[in-house]
């Protein structure tokens, strides 16, 4: 039978291989003939083969790739790490894969790959070639058994590394040392030589490495011979390397689900009939049941569903239910919070309403008491205030004129003209006092006021004269300014009440300046026409009032004088307002005294040109 180019014949294989392959000799001969015919016709397809290469440059992986290239020269071989190899299989970018036993089981379960051959190395039988060695320093006499690793530091390659962790994990569980009872478990990745050096340097207590790695590193001088030893070594026939775990089948060569059966047969024949080189060869597929058993015990890979699900897995499985529950709880919490907020707001509003009601009732009672008190003292207040402010001037004038008259009577010769003038003045002041008393009686009887047409200038000038007679010390600083436009303008008013208002304002100004030197006393009365009204101001140079006291100036019974009743300005305001005007405190700086102002409506002029 002609030989396939690049592929040794079965007769070149060792006797043990020939013996195992006798049942399939006819099949392989026919496949070789078909492959020869296919190649001779120039129709050989390129086979895409992915090889697991967790640590680029590692000798055994390169030897596997070289073996495949010799057996199938027309193939294209690519190297991947574990995640990348699975992605390539999922995307159907390959025809065949060569990977470790653990990943093969997972790819078989997820993507339906099927093994067509198993790797055969010079060390160990194909069915017992993969395992782990847990190495410790040679001088660690406290570490003899796997159980001694409890509360120790352990390094491994990766969580999904078969020979670099999972085979050792199974033995640790069997020895009663689960990973959570280690002091620490750290995955360092590749290259695996880093784990060996870390153990040798004492940076960790133990490390998990694939079987035969420590022997290769001792041969090439990477680590001193005897510096490390295998913990709890096992003895298995045909395995010359120290190992701490059970041994499992070697790496398989597997075809993807969509790979044509003819291509799978051709590659199987090519690798099975190729002569081993550098200790690397291929044999018929091994039974990977022991690998499945390991995964079932560890509950990983296809059996991960057997493990009690963690929080992340529970969230992944039941995220929709958890999301619904979380939404419901959030809605309930929001509703409860909203109800609490509404209840608090309504309760606060009710309390505020009750407090406002109580406050309003208390304020109403207080104001009613004040009104009752004001009603009882109103007439008496007006009577006493009127008598105090109005009778004082005529009586004082009568007294002054009488004293002058008596002095003149004691002189010789007597000035009859001055005596007559004094008598007329006494009569005028007596008539004024009589008028005041009549007005007070009218107030007591609550008779309507007697209003008549008067000129404002005719009221202001006499009042100012009377006032200066009572307060001669103010005369040097007193000024009176009457707007010429007020001449001939009348208002309908009770003259006595308007005089009362003006005298009250002048008396308040005099009282405010009582504590000042005579030279500092300034009092100005100004009357002018403003928008058809008479605008009268009384301005003094007293100390003024603070803003907080000025706001209470017109409150009944509020006074800044020890002997005051607090009714003067209140009565004045009521008089001005009954005449249709307004009394207020003008805005002035606190240090410039006080200015009081009131307005009175004037009768409209009936002649053009009169303002």
C-alpha cells in the first residue's frame, strides 16, 4: 500500500502500538488510500487546528504542534489560551482542537466536540498522564501530608486550570482541606515556573504545578535539585515523575460538531499512523470518565449546577423575580414613606392650625380687653388730655396778663393803654377757656363736632404764638413757614380739634428737646400746598426714637414719657382721620430728631388761577 506523503506507515510504530491498532488496520489502509487519492488530485483542504497554549513557549505544547504539523502538513495550527480557545470553538473558527482533559469535557458538553485521538507522551500511559504535584520546600518538615496544608498559603495557576489546580483541589477536598480552610489561595497565572520559584524562595508555603514540571526544571537547572519536594507523593506504574494527585487521561485531539466526518477520519489516520517524535505521539481516544467524575465531585464544568448556587448565581438565575420583588419593595417603601410624609405634614398643619386658632383667640381676647379698657377710658382720656393741653395755655396766659396788670397798677403814673390791652387779653383767654370747656362737654356728650370754613394759616399762627408764650426758651430756635399758596384756601374743620392736634405735636417736640441746651433746640413748623391738600410738618432736633419704638408710636397707651398716658398721638390721629387726612411719622435719620406730618383736605378752588 502506498504511504501518505509526510505520514509514516503503521509498520514503523512500536510493537505495542501495532498490536493495539490491528483491528483498525483495514480502516486505516482504506482511509490512507482515500487521503492519497485526495492529495494526488490536488484537492487537499486546509484543516484549522487550535492548540491550547496557556504558557507560550512551553516545550510540550510546541512539541504537540510540531507533531500535528508532521502528521498533517496541509493543516493550519493556531495557539490559544483557555478563554480564547473556547471563543474560537463557539464561533466555529476551527475544525479541530487539542486541549487539556478538563476543557475537553466542557467543550464536549457545550459545543458537542468529539475526540478522535489522545496524546501519548513518553512519561506515563495515555490514560494516566495528567496530574498535579503539590511542591513544598525541602526543609519544611512540618508539611508531610495534604492535611498539613490547613491554614497554609497555597499558589496555583488558575481556577479553571486542570493540571494546575483542579486535580489538586479534588485531593485537598478528600483530605479534609477545602480551599476556605487555607490561609490563602492565590492564582498567579502563567508561566508555572513562577510558582516553583515562589515556593523555593519561601514567599508561599506550597504550590500546585502540573506533573513532571519540577523534574524538567531540575534537569535544565532552573531550580536546585532537592530544594523542593513533592508533598504526599503517590506511586503509579509507568509514571516516573512525582505527583500528589490521581492521574487522568492525556490531552485529546477533538473534532468540532460541524467538522466533516471525512476530514476527521483523515486527520485521525494521519496522527495515529505518524511515528512518535521527541516522546510525543498519538493513540486511539482514551476514556475520560475519570475526568467527568472529578468534575462531578467538584461540581464544576457540566456539573456546576449541582453546586449550591452563590449569591451571584442566584441573581443570574432569578434576576427577573428579584427585580420584581425589589420593585415591589421599593414601591411599598416609597408608598409607606409617602404616607408617613403626608401624615407628618397633615399633623404639622393641624397643629399649626390649632396653634393659630389658639393664638387668634388669645389675640382676640387681648384686643377685646384693650377695646373694653379703651372704651371705659376713652371719654376720660380725651377729656383729661384736652384739659391738660388746652386749658393750660389760656389759664397760663390769664395768669401772665393778670400779673402784668397788677404790676402796672402798682406803678405811677399808670399806662392805661397797656392796662386796657391786658384786660382785653384776659377776656380773650377767658373766652378761649370757656370755648374749651364747652368743647369738652360736647365730647362727653358725644355731640357732633362743630365744623366751619377756616383758613389753615389763621389756625396755625395763633397756636404757635400761644405755644411760644408757654415755652419762651424755644423761641430762638423756632421757625414758622407758611406757603403763600395756602392764602385764601379753606378747609371744613373743627378749629379747636385742629389746634389740639398742632399743640399736641408742638408739646411732644418740646418734651423731646427738654434735656438739650437751649442753643441746640430747633423746632420748625412748615405748612404748604401739596396735590390739593394742606401738608403740615413739625420737626424737632431732639434725640429721635429707635426704629423698634417708632413703629409703636401710635399704639394706644404706649408712651416714652414717665407721666404720659399714651393717648395723645392716638387721639390726634383719630381727629386728623375724621377730617379726611392722615397723620404719620416722616422718615428721618434717628440722630436728626423727629418729624411728624399730617395732611388735611382743602376745599377746591372756584376761581381759575387760585392754587
